[in-house]
């Protein structure tokens, strides 16, 4: 069993959990308004999204755009 791989996913889960709590339950976040906006959003064409992240130590400037 490789324990070297385990801490990263746990850290990511912890960070996402903290972010969710801070963003979702802040006084300025309106959950009902958010849900209404998501339900009503029907664009003629859904946008394509490509995300390029440097994962091998490259500088951020190597990403397009």
C-alpha cells in the first residue's frame, strides 16, 4: 500500500469542503436565486470549455491564452 498517494486526495477534499462552506453559506449567497438562475439558463449554444493546467512544474505562461 502506497501511503504517499493518500494525503493529496484527503487535502483536496478538505479544501473543497472548506470552500463549499465559505461560498455557500456566506450572507451574500442566495441559494434560491442561484437555483432560479441555473434553471432559467438556456443558451442557444452551450459554450465549450477547455482548461489547461501546468501539472509538471511548467510556468503558467506556457498555457494558451
